[in-house]
C-alpha cells in the first residue's frame, strides 16, 4: 500500500525542515562577529555559511530522530493513544 510510505516520507520531510531551522543559528559566525558587514545586508547574516556541512549534519540528525519516532510508533510499546493531552477516540 502506497499511503503509509507517502505518510512516512511526509513525516521525514517535516522533521528535516524543523531540524534545519533549529540548526541555522549554529551554522557559523555572523558578519558582525567577523567584523566585516557587507553594505546593504543585515549584520546578523552569516559571513561564510558552510551549507554542505549544515545540510549533511541536519540530514544525519533528522534521520536519527525519524528512525527513533518510526520505531516508537511501529512497536506495541507506545501508541498515540498513550499521549495524555491527545483526545481519545474510542468506543463510548
């Protein structure tokens, strides 16, 4: 069945983007920290972002988080019904 595969890909995509936005502040030094601010740009913009390293590290972290989440949700030890703040949809 294709639907579960598409769902897992969508979940991985969301985790990857959340991890990317969480990692962006740690991507490098800002122009203000380097002491050279390009005219017309924000002083907090990255001076020399290392995009390859950032994307690779982000992919590794997102994959680890995704595999942990996938393992938790596919095991019988834990389900979404165990989360206390989610509504319970059961037989009344």
